[in-house]
């Protein structure tokens, strides 16, 4: 799994195309494999681990996850410049 796969999954989640637990687990796998020991990992992994759209607090729902993923994508974009 690669950075491009994370971006693809995150964009799909944000757009509402795929907000499944499977997609979020895939993002988690990419973070662990590709981004361990990075700021991106630190700022994203907790929310991904707590993603449960039907549970409510203290879990992370769809809107909050979308915000976290937007921030993650912005962080990745800033690393490219």
C-alpha cells in the first residue's frame, strides 16, 4: 500500500463515495505501513482507530473523520512542495 492509496481512500471518504469500515481499515493499514513515526501518523491514527459512525461520543463519526482526513491530505500536500 502506498501514499497514493491513502490519498485515494481519503478522497473517497470525504466525497461520501466510500465511508465503510473496510475503507477506514485500509487507511489504517497504509498509515501503519507507510507513515509510522511521522506527524501524519500521530495526527490521524487515533481518529481512524475510533471511527464508529453509529456510536456517538467518544467515537469519531463521519463528519469529524472527514475533517481529520482533509487535514491529513493538506499535510501530505504541504510535504510535496
